[in-house]
């Protein structure tokens, strides 16, 4: 798909999306219900000579300590770690995770290992920010890249020094989570005063009994909900009913420009004020040629070099676009494509329109 078709596809896809009402679970999170990050230090063994070198001292120390715990006494100087790599192991412990559940882990080399492909992570304790062990990781690593070739003739694809182990850690201690109470605090994923007001209004309309309001907006990012008496003792069912409540979110019109790939994504609710666009291109080519004059044989003449400068200018015919009051992003894109603009041109034009104050949306460059 070329850049112009990608621009058109991205634009029409975004323009065709109708926001409408969405379940509240897509807009908020429950305060206290969150992931917890885990981290551990371990060893990956079984590598085919792509592990840490002798200059990585901590790999040798870790391996000798591991062998000592297993009853094998080996001096560090006698250990070669080419098939072993020291790694950092990270994972996210989901809320309400129970002992025995499995979670995915990520493994990354911390020494000078060149490839973790085919390695095996040995038992590694995973600790939380409080220093407590919550999970234990072990298993065969799966890399998203590889290294092929020998010596200087090698090819590397992606990052072979980082890998994942799907379901590689077993939860040993339940995740620290806040148990539901008679007061639920909802945190908006994207803080917005209008959305917060709509959330409290929708919840009051659905759960209020005898005119008593149960929800109120504390700020643009927080809504507090009190459990009605009829839901006492059923906090889980009450939170489930809250999450299924439809709410129409208020969204800011935004235009996203990716100058690296030439991709432009515009929402369908972006409006353009009356504006006229004149677009053209001017290219100037300067070329210098050197003419060499060679004297005849046995003559007294000298070789001379004469520079010849040729200057050529080419200017495309200016192309114009006129947008009337109430024009939408679809009108803008169709008009720009009709005059043959490229995605790079569209990016420049949109930046100019924003500078002129005619683009009624936020312009974000990534």
C-alpha cells in the first residue's frame, strides 16, 4: 500500500468511527485495582557460545554461587561463562492474582551476551517494590530475533538479547489489591471535566433511589460512587453494573502527524474554518561541468580546466483548494488528494493551516 492510499485509508477509517456511548469500563479504572511490577536477577544457561565473556565478572560470581547452593564447589577462576548469560527478569503481576497462576515474563541480558536464543532461564525469584517475593520464573526463552553467520559476516534481526517466556512465572503470593467497599472511586483514563460530569450523571440516573445522588465528580479525573443500600454485601456485582453503564465520552479533536512514515490520522469530528490553500513547488538545479582543454603533442601549450555552470529552475503550476464554512476533515482530504498532494505535502499544509488558526483541533507530531 503506497503512502497516498495509506493516508486515505487512515483518514477514512478514523472519520468513519462513531464515538457514541461506550461501557464505562473502557473509560475508567477502579482505584486500587492495578498491576504491580516485579523484577528479578537470574541466569540463562544452555547458550551456544553466545553468553557473557570473561570480562563480565558478575556472571561468573552468580554461576559459582548457584553451584555452591547445589553442593558443587567451584572456584570462580575455573568457570567459563560462554554458555551462560546474566539477565534481568521483569513481569507485571495483575490485580487479584492468586497463588498458582502463571504470568508472562520478559528476559533481557545485562552483560555482553550476544544472543539468548535457545537458552533456559533457571529458577529466579521475582520481587515487588516492597522487596517481597511474589513469583518464581523459570523456562525456555523465546527471542524475537536471531543472529546468523560467523566472524564478520553476520546478520542480526531484531534484538536477540531480549526475550519472553509466556507463562514463565508462577505466582507464589497473592497480589496486593484493595478489596471493594461501600465506596468506589473511579479514575478516568483520560481526565476530562465533561466526561467526569457525564459519568456521575449516568450513574445517578441508573442507581439513585428516592432522589438520593450516589455519585459525584471530585475532579476531572476522579468520580466517587457510594453503594446504594440495596447492593449491600454485593460489591462485586455492583462494580460489574457500574462498568456496564453506557457513557458518551467527550473527546478532544486531534490530528496526528508521523513525519517519519508520512502517515496522517485525522478524526472525523475535526472541523476546518474557511481557508484558501495555494500549493506549488519550486525546484532549482545547479550543475557544474568541467571542460578539460588538452594541448597537442610536443606543443608549448598547457592543460587547462574550464568550469561551466548550468542553472535550471522548474516551478510547478500553483494548485489551490478552497474550503467553505463547516468543512470537515473528509472534505479537506478529498480536496488535497484531488490536486495530487503527497502525504509529506499534507503534513506541511496541515501545519500551515494550524498556524493560520483555521484547524479546529490539536496538532500532534510523533
